[in-house]
């Protein structure tokens, strides 16, 4: 399994005269999906991510693999059908991370029951053979039974429908592993700082710096893909410095609570909020995830911070539907993610959402930029992007293989009562690893099942380089209970230092850096 070790991966780029078929900038859902697609077609592929895989938006989703009920309401049938198809493929290709989740829309009027039953029946029909289950109306008593903790005053009943749920950053790590297994070279903490052009102003490669060593590289490619999400303008300006912004970020915030507020197995979908968005209350890793918001902001960041108005909105909306009203003190973690809106192109200050159907842009320099989309359609986005790269770069025209390509770790029918289920068919190897040191079988902290062996595993085989990589994305503890994560940080740093041959000073720096980030996840 040396292909997952950073030193081995770095060997692939030592020859800077090599001309890659494709270099991908960005290690979120879109970039990783494109890397898997390209490598599985036999194209020489290099992916560079400035921070950790899924550090940005791709680790901060509502954890849903879905067609998008609100897009159905907007009449975007094609987008919904495509997303539902991709949802079905994702369940087949990564069953260890994706599950069929039942959602209930509580109805507080007779009309809502009829309206949503009809609408969600259409939603199911659009999925065809890859459907997750038919929608149905349920009585008030059944709604109360299945949603213990729901506000009963004025309740008429509910509508049950099915959608997908997943672990976003775990899927990203598995996609990085899949790309490596397919022959790609994939590096985190490797920042692209510029584009290289020939005399005709066509892009022929990238300038990049290894953030760990400070070493600079000039890497050649036939095609460069900009898959950097809300950071797309940073790369576009490397190409055309005075280019007007393509996107403006909009922030989505989630709050995490103890399951006592809604101890059932069903999720809630609130179809109408005061700002017109859908709000979800979803069981996730034995906690309750509530979100999201949609707040245009002026600047993008790798570590966006929830605004008080967003926190208040979620608490206020949840209070209307839950008998036990959640308060600030009940929030175990708060996290924010950014999605791209189309930036104003004239003197107006208005923005509009980039269609959740993705968009490909080819610059005069042959830079390919992919924007829009969502996690559910990452595979299709990768396929379309590589098809365009083959066309623009005149690469060998090989067919896409990802429709039925099992993602690393794929294992059907996982035992979700065992927290190790997210490792899929790596579980036995992880357990064997702990035989090296009996202490690795023990939990990092007495209040959580996460073991010391999992820390070692993530460093050796999942490319984790920092304490934050471990506590935010290899395990999800920062997103589930931020205070617990800070309590675990020193021990995680100690274990990582042993694997990475780091000293006490490194451990101290890592803990301090993590605590600074974790402070944004804790409500005062």
C-alpha cells in the first residue's frame, strides 16, 4: 500500500520534463471525480490540492445524496432526473458511505399532505429503476411515532420519501485513493501558484509549491483543469489578470445537536422557511445535523465562519418544529461552507445561483474551468470535464469507465452499529494494523470510540498530514462535537508525530493551529 505514502507519490513528479495528459487543480469533489475518470481511462493524470482533500466546501455539505426536491419544484426536471440517476450509481459504487435515508415532511395543513405526496411521487418516478422507495402519506399518529420530539400542535400528518445520505469528506478520501489505484498522482498540500504558457499563449503547465518542503516545481501538461470551487477566480486571474469575477460565494451553515432532540431514525425536511429555503434535520453519526442557510458574502476563505444571523435563523426555525427547543448552549458544533453564486457582470449588486447543473468554460488559453454542480453529480461532472479535456487537448479518445467503478473501500451492507463501517473493506486491514501495538486498540479519548489505530491508519494510508486532517476529515469529530475534538488534539498530535518523525515543537504547533480552527466551530 505504498502508493498511498507521500514520499512514494512525490517520486512521480521528480521528472519535471514529463508532459502529463492532464493536470487538475483542486482536490474537492469535482477535481477528485475528474481525476478518477481520467486515470481510469488511462490518461496520465496529476491532481494538486493547496490544502487537504475536501478542506473546503466538499466537507461541509448537508450530507445528502439527492435529486434536489426544490429543483423539482422549480421545474428543472432534467437536473433532477440526472441527479437521481447519479444518486443510484453512488449507492452502488460506495455502499459503505452512502445509505438510503427516509425523510418525513411534517404537514401542518391538509393541503400540504396532498401537495407533497403528489410531488414526491413524481420525484420517485424520475429515478426509474434506481429509485430508493415510493413516497407515501402517513397519519398524525405515525408521524409522531416516527419523529419523537416533533411539535404536535396543529400537526395533520406527514409525507415520507426516500433520498440518500453520505459522509462527504470520507468519500473524498476514498476517491483520492481510487484515483491513485487507477494510476493518477494525487497530492494534498501542494499549491498551484501560476500557469505556464507557450508563445501562442496556450497553457502548457503549472507552477506549484510543495507546502511541506517549500520546493518549487514547474509541471507540464497537455491540458490544465480548474476545479477549485469558490476559488475558480483565483486560477482564472492567473490566466487573465484583469478578468472579471465569475463567482461570488454564498455561505451555508449547519448546527449539530445531540440526538435527544429527535431520537428517531427518520430525517425531517422542512419545505418552507422564512427565507424560502429548504431546511433539513438529519441524523448523522449519532448526532443531529440541522441546516442550511444561504447568505451571500464578499470573500471566500478556506475556513469560513458562521454569522450570528445564520445561527439565529436555524435555531429559530428548528424551534418551530421541535418540542424540545434547542438553544445556543446545546450546539455541539457549528460549521460553514461556501457555494458559488454567479457574480454580477454589470453595475448591479445582484447575484444569482450558478445552476446546480454544472457548467464548463474553455478559455482562449485552453484552460478548462468547471463550476456549479453538487456532490451528488460529481461523477457526471468528472465525465463531462474529461470528455471536454480530450476534445480540447486532442487526447486519446477513450470511453468513460466510472459508471460502474467501485470506489475504494466499497462494501455492501455495512454494519452501521460499528463506527469502523466508514472504512468499508479496509476494516480488516485496519484491525490487523493495531496488532503492531496493543495501545492502538484503545480509544483516543474515553468519550468517543475513535481509536489510536485509526490515527495511525489515516497517516499511513489516507494521506493525513495534520491534526486537523484527522479530526475534521478522516474522522468527523470536529464537525460532530468541537469541544471533544479539542480535547483529543494533543493525543492525536502525539500519535502522528511518532509516524511522521516529528518533534515536540511540531506537536505543540499542531495543537495550537487546530485549536484556532476549532474555535470557529464552538458557540460561546
